[in-house]
């Protein structure tokens, strides 16, 4: 895939490599080209149609090679890395030398970033072994990272507010957390420092909860004593178990009427939690944040669990850690909230965060105070980045900006390679399906059978998503994609962080997309006017469940209209008249009992509640006059086309079929995402 690194080649010139990526072998413009049958030769006589080729078993679409994950051991040497990559030592030394590393022997140690670049050169992907991650020899105690998880509106943020004596929950849109909040808390009693992550509880933020569980040391599972175990409670529990984190249960709202702690404890035990009172290790603390109930006991439980974990990390060496959130700040540009895992993060250091890089321009804590350094276990906001990284990306400090740029470009190229491979496979699959349908139609025609109708394709709803932080943007994308059905498919054309720009408006106009702005607004008033003048629909919504409902309305509007029958009138047959004239053999004398009988609409004959005939009206008369309509309470004569044998007592109905808007529940999956009744009523009252 990637050639030798020389003058004008990647990674010294990543653009040329990316250009080569756009047209891989066997593809034309990213679309696989079809071969020509060997039976169809250029020397065939003119006018001789080639025989119909027999169906051949299709080969599996060829996919672009993907990097293979390999585990990098601790302090790997050149020889060990060459064996891991299955390449010659001399060839690996050449690659490392071109990267700028000074290699004197095969026993030299290879830096992690150099190993990653070398692996990507040979189309391999490496991950750091657990032994390498736990290599700290001069480790010192560090603060525990505690993630607070649970169902929406169960009081997670209120509990944290009580611990740090703030009022974050009161200022949150819709009364629910919609970001991961990372901050240090000095515990009220012991003054010990802990790092807390407050995760959203709404169903839409599943990925955020999963990330929170992965970077944490222990989980505080908040369960309302009034509600008990709910869907996101079970999901949070599953994330914590997957991450292997110890769990502490905080029963919230124990001061509220209807609180049943004993019932909730039984539910938790039924979910497989081994509670202390049952001889297990999971501590359960009853709390009530507004009155301070159980805060001291919760603090003691968290500190005890942290002490048992014996958390340590080195403060020397380059910093490493995880990106919790990323956003675009008006003053500082792209910024990221990170938690340092080991080492010391300082101002001026070059670093790479996933596929992005930068130089640390500033460090801020949760209170907005400037810091010079960030130590292990501390959450800080980093500015000075070239672009916003993805939430959940790992970061590490490198020795130079040039090396950070190279690693960033290599990772970006790897992502682009995977994206091209996925697109090529998708196009090939679509071509395969189209060819299979064509063959099925041809075979049916040969057999003289009616071919099966082609499946109806879903209506596409293209969207552009903008949000205040990267994690929220991804959560909104994942949520609206899950609303898709076989009738309406949501297609996220673009995902970004920051306010709505004129470029976003232009992109929406070009592809006919609508824009979702979550917790952000237009960049300027001029941008807002451009959207209005260009006819671009924009949804600015800070509350996730309201946003879901609005997108569901868009999908319902975009869905094909469905037939809906409207009964316009009803009449009862009183008497039958035979041989009225040459044009009408039989006429039904009727009285209109409901609505209006209309001669231009379809007629239905009901006998004993069952339909015995449907058809058009040949004639409708009032007295001796031909009329179009007869109102309720009046009598008339009705003659139907191809009528059945009508009898007195039969009921005639007139009806029409209107094409109406489909029901939201029929064209979306909005039912699986909804706010609680408390949130809905609170929002309605705003």
C-alpha cells in the first residue's frame, strides 16, 4: 500500500499518498470497474448478438487491506519489533532512520511513536501491551477517577453538586446532563482529592457512558429510590462490568415520598450485584442530596474503595492520557478536556490526540483557573490544538512538533484507508445486489413468470450536525441514525463541532440537507439570514429528547404519503324500483342518514355489516332531477354501475381516499428515545 519513504513521498508528503489512496487498483474513482467477458471478442461478426452468459458464482468483493492490530511489548527493541512486524531487521532500521531515529544496533529500544509509524509503513497497526502501560517504576499515589452513572433524572449531578457545593444541575438544559463533566473534588470531610466524571443518563448518550466507564477507576451507580432499576441503570451496569470497574451504589432521593430502598436493593440483587448486606463486596449508600443525607457515608465508601485499588502513576516522563470531550471555543479555537494517566503535562509540549496534534498553549481546570502543569489523575482543558479530536481518543506527548505532525498524518491516513475500504465494499455490495436483481428479472422473463417487484428504497433525509462538544455531536449522530426505518433513512452528511457557519449553509444547500444544532447557534446574524434566504431548515435545540422528537417530525414529513379512507355519507335503502326506464333497470330509493351522498365518489354496499359490493354511481336523482349531491335527511334514487341485487335495509356508503401524512410511529423509531414524564412536563412549563 505505502511505498518507500523518500523525497516527495509519505510521510514527508502526505498529500501524494492520499492522492494515491483515491484510486486504488481495480477501482475507478472509488467504484469497482466491471470486467469484460472473454466470450465477447472484438472479432465477432457484426450483427451476431452474443449468447446470454450463464450465471456464474460471484466472487466476494475485494476489499482494501486493513491494518492488522499487533501488541507492542514493553521497551521493544528493533529486533523484537522486526519479528513482530515480520520484516527484515535491516529494512526496519532503514525506515526508523528515515524517521529520524538514531539506530546503532538491533538491540536499541524503539520509541512508541516510532514503532507506530513503522508499523503503519508496513500496513500494520499496533496497540500498547498492558505491561507497557503499567511500566511505572517510580509511581506515586494519584487521585482516583470516579465515574457517576445511572438513569436519566435519577439525581447524579445533584449528588455531585452536594459533594462540591455547586449548582450545576439547575443550569442544565431540560434538567438533564448532556455532556461528560470532568472535575476535581476535594471531599467535604477528608479533603482528599478525587476526579469525578458526570455522565449523561439519557438513552441517546450510551457511547458517552461507555467512554466514561473505560477511563474510570471505579463507578458510582446512582439509582433513585423512587424509581428503582431502569433501562439506563442496566446499561451503565453493563458498561462498568465490561470495563472491570468496582461499583458503589448510591440510592438517591431517599427523602422523597414513595421512596422504597428495600425494593430497589432487591432489584439490584436480581441484576447480579453482590451487595455487602448479602455477603458481597458492593457497598450501598442511601442518600438525599438536598438535605445532605448519606454524603459522609458515600465519601467514606469511595475513599475506601480507592484505597483498596492502590492507584499509582509516575509523574516523570512524557504525559499520556485520554480525551474526555472536545469542542470549539470562540477565543481559543479547538480545545479538549483530557485526563492525564501518567507523566506530567506542561505548557509548550507538542502532543498528538488521536489523529490530531498541537502544542499545549494553555491548561485550565474545571474552575477556569490557569495551570502550569497537570499531574496524573487530573482533568484539564488543553488549548493550542490544530483541530478538535474525537472523544475517547488517547493522547501522548512527543519530543517535537514534527514528530507529532507525522504521527497525526499517519493516523489520519489509516482512517482514510479504512473509510475507502468500507466505501468500496459498500459500492461492490450494491453492484452485486443490482446484478442479482437483473438476473432474477431475466430468468423470470425466460420462464414466462412475473418478476418480483424491486424493493422500495427508503426516502433519504440528509442532515448536517453541529454541536458544542465532540461527544455530543457523536451522540446526536448515533441517535438520529437509530431513528431510521425501511421507509425513511437518516443520512448524516457532515458532523462538526462549533457554531453554524456560512460554509455549513452552503453545504446544506448543495445537497438539500437540513441542519441540527445541538447546544450551539448561528455564528453571526448574517449566517442566520443566509439560511433563511437559502431555504435551509435549521433546528437549534439544547435538549436531546426534544431534538429527537423534532427530527422524527422531519422524517414524518419526508415519508411518502399513505392512503386514508374518508366516509363522506351514508344512506339506507328503503325500496327497490324495477324497470324504471331503458337506461336504469333497477333504482334504489334511499334516505340519507349521515353526511352527504356524492355521485362522483365511490359507493359501498353493506349488508349485515359486511361489504357486498364496491363501485361507481351511474345516476343520482332527487325527485326527477339529476343531481351531484344529496344532503342528510333527504330522499333520493341511486343507480349503481354493475349493481348487486339490492334489498331494502341495505346501507350505501360514499367514500374517498385521501393521501395523508404517515403516523410518526410507522416511519420512525422514536418510541425507544423519550424523556421522562417529569422532564416533559417541566419542559412544557418553561
